């Protein structure tokens, strides 16, 4: 697609596919390919011909004279219409008024709309339609099936819902002794709990997966709950109990939820671009990371004389080789290229006067706090510690 764009290179795509052992017919393989532009309608007729030919070769057939089955493409919550699901009929015929089950949700089809938004009363094999009437938003990829009896459909949906809850409990990560040990070893492990609500199930899943991929050894994202629809009071109460922030993608909180969030001091962030949400959460996680401390050498001082003074200790007569040594500078004592001590200066003098700092090319006297084994020829290396913000 998009061959009309400047810089489009279909051959590069074919090369990348070949790297994945997918050879198109142009390259001597068995997979058909067609360069198109959906925007300008280029080669769409050739694409349809190839799709029809492939279907004929694969003998793809369906029986329209049976109850409808198929898959969910997308689902969302519309303020006026309620829950709506876009589904693809793969076998049989789906009719308005049919009782269907999609995953853990069920309902009677109140209305159906085709890909042009026109209302239809039935849909045959390979027809995509948007249906209204389900009691929830099923996940993309879920299979749907028509039931003749409403009680049977409700029973199947309830049973599936119970199974999913049990699976969720079994797969939920509980902390173990090994995990406690790992976190104690790290010392600064942190967790960012989030609740995600969105307008479409696909958007919620994509955002959830992207945020969880940001987790590291030191800071992790814990998706406490995710769902389709408006941010409600229940979401705020859950955020209060789990100390989580609420992320809304293309949805807004109800008036009651906003008031409760303000009372409970729960943060609600709303976004319309998924990358903005990911970047802000990433920045928040980086803020939880302990900063990295780097040492920067600010001066090198050579010890040329050592004076032993009773009651005071060793005073080093020094010459500043480079940089500037300050009274509050941390120091390393280097002997024959090996750091033998690091600590703080106890005093810094020029002649008999205490000074704040001494620049390169000047002599000075100094002593190191709680250390007297200073020798002629030692190098006193002055350094400062800088906190550097860490990134993921």
C-alpha cells in the first residue's frame, strides 16, 4: 500500500519479507503480492482479482444456509448506542434478532450496519457488519456463535466469564520469597500501578502491552485493571485501594467519578494519542528510578612535602597541577596509580590563611580528615559527585 507516496520502495518490502522466508511470486516464491494505493485507488482491481483467484485455488467455501459464526474485529462503547462490535461473518448467515455469544458477553442483535454505515437485516459469509445489542465489549479475535435460546446463551456467557476470572486469579503474579529477596537485593524496587480505560478494546490492549514492555528490573508497570468505556466511580475506588493512576484513552470520567477522584486525590490522565500516554508514563517511571551518581575529576594535586604536627596530624605541602581544589571537594589519595583512600579535606590553606579554593599553578597546604598516611609523591585527586537522571 501507499505506493503513491514519495520515496515508496516496494522492492525493499519484498527484500524484508524474503529475510523472513516469505518469497513473493515476483521473487520466485508462492505468495502473491500487489502494489496498491488505497488513497488513489491504484491497482485495487488487480488486488481483488488476485484475492478471488487465491480463494478459488484454496477452495474457500462457506454455507450460507446455516446459523452464523465468525470473529470479532473490534468492539467499543458508544454513548448513544451502547456496546457495539464489528464482526466478520465467516460461515452461515447472521440476522437481526439473533441471540449471539461473543466470548463472555451475549445479547440479541438490535441492529446491524454494513461497511458503509447502511442498516441491514442480514449478513452472509465474508460480510463485515457492526452489531448493537451485546452487554459488553468482547476482545478482538473472539469467536461468535448464534444461539436459539436466550437462557442457553446467558448460561454459556456466564460460564465463560467465570472461567476467565479463575484464569485471571491463577495467572496473577503473587510475590514469592525469591522475588522479595530480589527486590531487597536491588534495594530500590518500585512499581507503578495503572488502570486503563479506552474507547476500543484494541486500543486498550495496545496501550496495556506497550506500557508493560516499559518494565525493568528496578521499576515495573502493574496494570491493575483495563476495560472499555467511561471512567466510573468503580475505577476510582479501585485506584484508591491499589494506589494507582487512571489512564483514559479517548474516554472521559463521569461527573461522579471526577468528584470522587478529587476527594480521594486520585490522578486521572486522559489522552487522545497513544504515543503521548506511553511517553508520559515512561517519564514517570524514569522519575521513580534512582539517579545515577557519576564522579567528575575537578583537580589533581601533587604532594611535595609532608609535615607531622602533634595534635593535628599530617599536613601535606602541595602543588595544584590542574583544575581547582575547593575546601568542600571530596578527594581520592592516589599512590602509584592505586587509590588508597577516599574521603574529605579537613583543611585547605595558602601560607597560614584558610582559603575556600586554590587554582592550578599555586601551592597550598591541606590535610585529609581521619587520614595521616600521606607520602611525598602522592596525588590527591579532587572530584565532585553529579547525579545524572536515568532513562529507560
